[in-house]
C-alpha cells in the first residue's frame, strides 16, 4: 500500500521540493498551508488551505486522506523578526506544533519528520557542530525550534511516535525555476533582490571573529534537503525510532564568499555595503554530517556554485539577462 504524507507548509519553497521528492520516491502527498508565505501555483497534489492551529480541521484531514505520516515544515523562521516578536514565534512554532501533535495522536498517525534548524546551537566554538553539541540558541526562533524538538521527544516517549528532527543549515538553490525561493529573507535571494532594485547588497556585520569578518554558514541545496526528508522517512519503520540529524554540506562559506559567487555566476559587478550586525546572528555555524551520512546513507550532492547558478536561472528574465 502506498504511503500518504501530509506536508504542512507544502506550498512553500522547501515544502514544494519535499512534495516532489516524496512523489519521486513513490509516495503520495497532501499539502496543508495557510498561504501566508506559500504559493498555490506550486501545489499539484490534494490541497487544504488552513492554519495548523485548527486541530479539528487537521485531524479531519488526517482521517480523510488516510495519512501515514507528517512532514512538518510550517513555521515562522526570520531570526531578526523573532527578536522583535517572540510571542508570535512561540505561538506559530510551538503552540501550533502542539495542536498538530494532538491531532496526530487523536488519529493514531505515528510518524513525523520535523523541520528543525541549526539555530538551536547558538554560538559555536568548534569548526563543525555535531548533533550532541550543547544547544544554546541565542534568538527566539532557535529557541522555538529546540522546544519543538523537546515536545516531539516527550510525545514520542508517551505515545510511541516515531520521528526524525532535521536541523537545517542555510538553504539555497532550486530544482526547477517554478520552485524558486520567492522570499527575500535568505542570503542568495536577498542579493538578487538588491540587484533587481539597482542597489548593492548589505552585509550584516563585518567584524565577526571569522577569516574575513563576515558570518560563516553551511549552505545546502534545497533538492539535497528535500531528499534528506525522504531518507529520514525510511528510518522511521522501526518502533521507537527517534533521530536528530544535521542537514548541511559540512563546508562553511562566508557571506562575502557567497556574494562573490553570485557576482561570478551572474556576471555582474557587486560591491556590497557593510552594515551593522543583526541581533541574534551567530558568527559561524557549520555542520558535521557524519551522523546522517552513516545512518541514512545521505550526503549533499550539490556545491555552492550549483546552488547559486540554479537560483540565478530561476530569476525573472529581465534580471538574469542583464550583464554589467
């Protein structure tokens, strides 16, 4: 019997890629999304427009579509915004997860893949961070993701829920132009947006304790990330399964290096402006991916050039056609 997975936030940038990867693996998918940031044009599977805070509606969706498991992506994710609006983040990322877990328990749906974040680590004092590194988030966004992991772990102990929490690092690129990142909160689309407006991109902070003074991050191609969800699902067959995985490339790039790659791929001259550091931004976070490599046989296949190049090709023609 074919499994059917409910993807919360499945009309979003990452969610749409996860849906396609599920289908490529032979599973069926149903999307639930409130379309606050998602795009319905990305959805080609059964769709329910709703907020997952509506426990009764979520439970009805689980029953009606005979859902096998849930991939939970719906969440707010802007670090700076979370510093200004912590109550919103706790409501959207923690309370809504509680509602989802309640609906799953009522319907006896016992498999969950959770979208967590490298933000749970906070300031990192090592070249790479492993899953057993102390979790000391320094912003409300990271705190809500860590609390989400705790909620899921405790619900698993109480009910036998099988789960995998995927700690995403910085996501970039696209598998198809129509699935490109429409937001302007991730670094690569932020740079593209500045170029489209005829402005120079802003680097937030140039005095970090890193080789060039700008933040260093591990970037992961969105298709690799989507494939990691499918690999994680395969690890949930055994009773009592409970996993936490870093999902990254295991290589760090500074913000300045990423902007230089955008300049190289686009053929445009870019002289970024250095602004003030953003509250809640750690200087460096790079994944140790040994655990996911060994346990799931998964590893990232795309490098930074491929991420930036695929994202550039997905840009509006009037921008990508310009060369200066």
